[in-house]
C-alpha cells in the first residue's frame, strides 16, 4: 500500500469549533464524583465536539488528560484550558493518528507527562459526503480508512504496553455502523469496522483485565458536519429525522464514554452504547 499523506482537505475538515455561529454544548452538566480520580486518559480528536466534551468531563471526574488533535490549534488550546480549569493536568499533542509514528510519539509523551495511561479514548474521525459511489476517489477511500480505523489500531498498538489490568479502551463508532448511510459510504464502512474491532479487541484483552467498549452516537452537533462532513441539503434538517426530532449535543454523549471508562461499567466489555436520539438499533 502506498504511503498516505496527512490530511489536507479542500472541504476544511475537520473544522474549528470557534468558527461555528451556533456553538456545541460541551460543558459537563453535573458536579464530579471522583469516578476517574488519579487516572491518566488519552483522547484523540479532543480539540472540539465530542472529544472536547469527553476530555472536560473526564477532568471533572479527576483525570489528567492528553488532548490529541490534527491541526485545530486554537480549539485544542481552549480544551486544554477547560481541562486545567477543572484542576487537572493537560497536554496537547498535534498530529495525524493515521501515522503510526505519531501515535507512538503521542503515547510516549503522555506517559512522560503523567507516568501512565489508564484510559484510551479513540474518537478522531473524518467523513466526506458523496451521493454516488463513483465519486469516492481512491485517495479519499484510503484516507478515510487511514484515520477512522487504522488510527484506532495504531493508538491501541502504541498504548498497549502501558495498559494494565483495570484499564479501559472506549472507541467511538456511529449509528451508521448499524443503519448505514446512503451518502457516507466509506465513513459508514469504517464505523462498521470499528464496531467489529471493538468486539474483537474486547475478546483479545479481556484476559488481561482490560475492558474494551464503544459508543455509537447519532447526529451530534459538532464542527464535523457543518464544515463539510454533510451536504448543505442534509444540514438544513440535520438531526430532525431521529425520534427526538433534533441533533444531540456533545455533553449528551460524553457521559456514555465516562460510564464505560470508569468502574461503574466493571462488568461490561465488548458492548456498544447508543446515544442517538431514540433510534432503535441492534447491537
């Protein structure tokens, strides 16, 4: 397979939260209760959206957080500031999770800063809408898989030597893994792969005392969709097709990650949670 260049997109993805007129709601809704006290967490795609909400919620629950992101430096600086405002340590590391060397370096820097990794959250993703499968270029296909599933493999491989019994991995998949999406063929395929990877990795690591679970959000208001991840036609009614009739907010998804990361979910592995606005799905 040829080398794949880091993500440089004509559609401005993954996008900056600062540029949105309607800002996503990322702030934790409740006081913390120490469910991640003393833990060290690495979150990919943590500059904005779901990743930011997860990073700040985990900090409120007592964790130090490594914030991995692509190139949205101002958003990442904001997230780091919000984590530190919760009284926890934070580091920000910019780079492409599709690059194995970057993942190795990010893990090394996290361990240097915090001394360990207790929780790995794989959240970074990209998507590109195409109404016709013939419009999906080989470059786009490879790039989407490189970020969305190769990146998860790279991060787990890099972090695995540091994950001890009691550690947790939480992967972000999608409702499209279960429902499909007529305009997100390559993205949906990667999310299906993430779901299968989550279940398989759980079986692979469960004997080591490491739990692996996933979260499959529905339509969530983050920079990804309005900045090129969805067509303008889709954005006009974004989220209205779910039973609740609206898109979700990042702080409505982050608690699912928290539950799976902490001891509340000590008897759960290989499972997927579905904060999707009421859409029934299997699995």
